[in-house]
C-alpha cells in the first residue's frame, strides 16, 4: 500500500541589496594596506609605544563602524592607503615617533 507524502512548497523571495564596500586593514610582506569604502572614511595612521613596543596603529572609521589594527613597527616596510569613493580624510602623524620613517602612499579615490 502506498502512503501519500505531504510536501510543503514555499515561495522564495530574494531582495537585491545596494552595493557595499567593507573597509579593511591588513599587512602582507611588511606592507600595511588600508582600503576604505565608497562612503566618507576617516583614516588615522600613527605610532604608539604605550606598552613599551613601538607599533604602527591604523584607525579607519565610516559612519558608526570603526576598525583599529596595530602592527609591530619593526615589521612595517611601508603603508598604502586607498580611500576609494566618498569624502575621505586621510591623516598620517609622523611627529610622535622619529622611527616612523617608512614610505606612505595615499590614494584619495573618486570622492571629494
């Protein structure tokens, strides 16, 4: 005897989201790479030795999102910032530490 199988069918609805860019901070082969978003980003790069070890600190803020990353200064060979779109503010503070002598390249991107 065959038993009927009840199947449930559900409708699937997909919505398309607006394009998004996530800001990021990383280091590869000694180069610290900072990538902003298409929004207005605020990027600060400075050195800090509050724990006794010199480190390069990068703070990237967009709206209510903030990412802060630190890297041992002895491992940093250079910094590259790409702000992408938006009205970005890119700051590099070399006054705090005279050992902050690595090359820094800033690309403002398509924004103002």
